[in-house]
């Protein structure tokens, strides 16, 4: 068969154009009865109002939103939320930059999102998690290649607390009670639903922190947090109820606001940190 010949039973270009015109005419919109239109409109408005009411008090910061602030040359911070047990921020290190030793006022949790960080002999890469309890001391934090990390419970954004943390870091006393959970620790994952896994990062009388991993098309029932619950999307995207969160998005919800279903149509991994009643 030559390139100019039509395959058997294949319509010619003229016949295909005529078929397309007939299909377009058949697909013309049909008028909707006024009663049906009014019912659908009222139903959509009611759903929108319900969704708005459920998200009262919820704060969402998209990856492209927020304002970066220079902490020192080569290191920037983007505030996400301020709490009474420290703040939540993104922190970005240029290659070759570092922060001095410091002693924590609160439990500080961090996870590397991009690049690599070094604290003494500790090497952290993408999705490695590190927690330092209150009164513990950090070594110098540095990055040879550059890095982006999420921190929760930090004094960044509180100048007076930050100064006392740095001064406290000059005194090398105290036990190292920190905890590190590495991304390649596959044994720590536990299946909690059909294809949905979680990995415990930290748990104490006041805080629980987990990683959650959703495959494509996975669903998981929601719950009502006891107190504030934060999440940051590490990879993929996920619906929390009718709110779509994508890679790099951050959200904090007060008690009772996360009882909607979790669903991902492409797969996702997220860090979730929830407070317990004190």
C-alpha cells in the first residue's frame, strides 16, 4: 500500500469532515428546565458553604506563596505559622553556608526536602528526618551542596528566643537526645489501609509525627485532630476533603477540621504532625 492509498474501511478526509460536522451538531447543548437549573445552583452553593465552614481556621500556604526573608548571607527563611511551642518555617541553605550551634527552647523537628545537610558526623539527605528535644544542643548545621528543609518548633522568627538559643549553644553540656529517621528505613513503614502506609517519626505525651505514603487512587478516612495538626506535602498531590494540596504546600488545621477523606489520584507522601491535649 502506498502512502496515498486509504486503509480498508477508512473514511476519506471529506467523509471524516462530514462525520465530524454531524457529531458536533448532535453534541449541541440542550436547554435545561428552569427548575433543574435552580436546584443545581442551590445544591452547589450549599456544598461550597459547607466546605467553607469546615475550613474555618485552616491556614494553607502554597509553595509559591509566602515571603522569603534573609537570615544571613546565603540562608533564607520563609515563615509558615507561629505557635506557642515554636514556629514552622522553610529554610534554604546556599552551598557552603552554615548556622552556629544552638540550644533548643522546644522540641524542634526537621525534614530535608532538597539537597543535603550536615550536623557534626550526621549526614542528612532528601526526606531524612531529625528531631531535637527541648534543652538539647545542635552542632553547626551546614550544607556543602545547598538544601531546603522544613522546620517545626524553631525559634526562627522570634528574635529574643533565637539569641538565647545561640548563646546556649556556646555551652556544650547536656545529653544528645536527638532522633534521626532516615528515608531509606523501609522497615519502619506500616500499612494502615489498602496500599496506604505510615512511618512513625516522633511520639511523646504532647506530639505525634508521622510520614504517610499514598499510592495512586488511594483513599483513607480522615479524623478530627485533638489540637493543631500540620502537614506538608513532600511529593505528589492529595485531596484533604475538597482541598487539593501539591508538592511543597503546607497546611495547619485546628481541632475538628480534618475529618474529611484523604484521596490521591497520582500518589503522595506527606509529613503530618499533631498536638495532643496537655
